[in-house]
């Protein structure tokens, strides 16, 4: 745990004394009110209260006065003052002891305890060290390594409002369709539970022979409690009883004994601000602690070029990343870092804006051709054009040199984390969104799914390269982009270049597409050569996006504009995978959670086939021996999507036992931390790790 700096035993005692004084002031005020009330009761013997507790106190006072001759109102007013002094003394002693315990644990045990922590924080810290899971609302249950119960048959919970430790009821084993691991997850709400509510079984109950994707609600009746900001439950009311809904039980494949696939969680885009400062470190530490409790393997974070080298060439600021990485290291998590040489903002899922470095933007204002350009001459400042990879126009450096200097600075700055294995993988950004592709579908230029996109080769540097290639081919009049390729939101049959029998498959079309895709492969080849040199001994990876729309057409138009020469009669990913194999790099392929059914229902005109694309790329990678990692492209919280990812991560009945190298979940957010979603994610992690999650039937 992170060691707090700037606190001491004396500071703790001073804070405790201040708290005692504040409570004493409150006690004096309350005591005066209490004495005044007693006086009123004794003067007016006929006064009555509207509740039984007041009546009991009134009768007790009368009995004490009758049994003690000579006592009166004055004697009764003195007694609360004596009790108050004794209470103050006991409170001072208790707080002084607590302060010394906390100071000792912080100083000698490196416990992350706040200055005004109480005994609950101490118990929670000790419980976590012993292997228990303690959620922020105080709910406590065994971790996966401890089984379903601790020794003695019961588990305990540290309450957040008092120092009382309450026994925890183990949920009955008769819950329909709840696995032992779900039973553990139910314990999120099992404290202060009054009972278990199971609705009347329906013909679609999962305990029957016919199974449905929607099952009756299985809830746990609990007293109304305050929802914590990290783990929030889904509450419903059934028959005037408040229930906590559990995820629907589905017919799941048993992944016990399957290979262990590490699971990483991608951190929010804005975890580091533009001043390179860590945003909300305490909140992030709490979230990481909760993720650690379900045994995730690590986190992924973007190292933004626009933040680190924002103001001047080779002036690097890694301050915020140092603090973040140290926090991750102390939690014994591992790191996947992304060298993000692109802009953040304007694409789907972007909730922050991180532009390219200011000094690069200044160059771009005078020479906009350093950015990718479409046929209409619109420039896209999302990332640098690959045409300047070898052009010395970035304050005396080429784009290759700029990328290498940045990666080398990172390697030197965090050498210790590389040496001890905390940094397990470096993903090298090679284009828009960090992916190896052209920015053919920019939302800022009006593209909307499922448009085919546009070719991005009209800056002066790429056109110069195209002219050179055409001359070498002996066809100088081919030194131009196609003039019948439609616009961003066209469909293949509307463009003469992409329609069936279109120009994409004639001599010029094949020449142009071959050149266009070779520029992409050459860019990746050169950057990975430098990355391999900078990060020697560490796994490097490249992200490839799944351009799955129009996959069922002959031209695969959306893939062609993105740089993948993959029509129905050609394998457009073979050259990319051969290049990755050359450098020993892993492939991080998105699109794992997409389902053909959803695509057909929502956009039937897109002729999408995510399943076909995924299996083409995965099998091509496995055939040449390229390790495969993956991440979800869109938010994922339901069991069906998780099962889809699992089936791709660990193919059923694969004779070679092939599986993903790692999986990265996109991304840490409040929705993931809601109780229902978090329970599903916990089960997903267990299955990725090859653990048994067995459904219990009634």
C-alpha cells in the first residue's frame, strides 16, 4: 500500500484531540438540553411523553427520587455532568490509543490509512492483507483463493458506520441458478439481510429443461442501505419488498482447467491531465483496490505524446505517470503502456480532449500536409501522415526520430519498472486511435457508420511517393487516387471503384491498393524496428481494429480505404502479420465482442460479418505464430458479450490449444463498478483464468 507522507503520531494525537473537543462541545450542548428536559419532567409531575422510552425514563426518575430521601432537582442536575466527564475521559483514552495504532501501522507497516481513520479502517486493512475482499461500503467476503467460507463457517464484515463486527449469513444454497462464485458475490449485500426472496418459477426458469436468455429475477431482500459510489446495486421492488437483482443465469461453457489468460483493465482516458498530474489519486486507489480484490492481473494506460512532450521538442514531463505507476506497483499489479502518438477527442468513446503537442500544431498551421488529407483537401490533425516518416521537417527531426526519442525517454525514465517486470507489455501507437490503419472514417469530417470511408493519401508527401511508385511501374498516369471511390458515407454499390466488377479489381485498382497498403506495412515495420531497440526484452504489441462492415461484399470497401487490401479474392492481413512476426510483436485485435446477430438487426444494409473477420485474422495470426491479444471495442457488461469474448479467447475443441496472450477490458468507469455489472465482470475474470464456476441447480 502507498505510504502516506507528512503524518506523525503527534499530528494524529492533535487531530484526535480536536475531534474530542468538538464532540465535547456537542456533548455539553446536548447535556444542557437533557438537564432542562429533566427539570421540566420533575416540576410538572403530570407531564407525559408520546413514546414508551420517555415514559420509562420518567417513571425511573420518580422511583429514584422516592427511594433517595433528601434528593431534589439540584442533585439530579449534577449527575449528568459527572457522567459526561467520565465519557470524555474514556473517549480521549480510546482516541489516543487509536491514534498510536494508526501511526504505527502507517510508519512501520506501510498501511494506507488516512489521518482521521478509525478502527474500521484498521480492521479493513488487516482483512485485505489476510486475503479477504473488503468493499468500500464495508461488505467483506473471502477472496477466490479462500473458498466460499473462512474457518469457522462464517465470514465477517467491517461496517463503515461503527466499530461493531457483525456475523455474516451465508446465502442459502437453494438459490436457483447461482454458482458458488455468484454466492460469494451475493455476499456484497448479505449483511443486515432479513431473508431471501425467490419469485415463483416460470416455464422459462433456468432450472427447467428449456433455458432462456431472460430468467426470473433472483433477489435478496435487504434493509435499505446507502449505495456506495464504487459499488452500486440494482434495486427493484417486488411485492413491497426491496430486492437486489442478480445477473440472469445463462447456459455457460465450463472453462475450468483451460489456459490462464491474464485480464487487464484500461484506465480512463483522462486519468492524467494536461499538466501531467494524476487526477483523483485517492479515488483511483480505491477503484484499483476493488479490482485487485477480484484478481485482475493489471491495468493499461495511455502515455500521451500531447501531454509528455507538449511544449517543446525533447522536453519530456513524466511526473504524473511516475505517481500512477508507483501506485500500481505497490498494489502488485502489472502495467501495459501505450505509446499514444495520436490525438484524443472526436472519436467514439472519447470523453476528453488531448491534442498533439503544441509545437507540432504550430508546424501544422504553416504546413498542414504533415497530416493525413482526403480527396477534398481536408486535413485531419488526429495523427501525423506516414508521408513524413522520413522527412526532416519536425524542428530538424523526422517523424521516426521523434517517435524513437519519445520511446527512449520512457524506457530510461522507468527502467526500474522494466527490470522488475511491472511493465509487461508496450503497445506502440501507429495511427489514429493508436491503431495500424489510415484515418479513413473520421467523425469530424462527417463519417457515420456504415459508410465506406475515403482514401487518405492526398498530402504532398504521400502523393510524391505515389508518383515514384507509378513511374517505377512504368505507368506515370497512375500517380493519382481513384476518382470514382465515392464519399465517406457512400455504400459500395454506389461507387464505381467498389461495386461488383468495379475498378478495385482492374490493373490500376490493384496497383493503387497494393501501394496504399504497402505504405501502411512499411510504416509499421520501421516504427517496430525502433520500438524493439528501445524496449529490448519487453513484449511489444500493435493494435489492429476490426473493420467488419461490408465484409460480405466482394470489394470489402471499408477495409480497402483503411489500408487493408482484403477483397474476397485476396488475404489482406498476411503482409501485416508477416511484418509483426519479423519483429516478434504481438497483435492486439479488437472486435472480439461483436456479434453477427446484433449487426444484422441494427444495420442489415451494412452486410457486416464480424465473426468472419475475426476468424480470418485470428487464424492467419496463429498460422504464422504471432501471439494474439485482444480488447473489446465497445462497452461490455452483459453475459452474452463476455461469453463471446471467452469463446474467441479459448476456442472450443482446438486441437492445438491456442488461446489469447492477454485480454484488456475497455474500460474502468462507474458503470463497471455497479454491483450487477461488477459481479458479471468478476465471473468473466474467473473464466479467463480457467477457474471453475459451476451453476447450482435446485
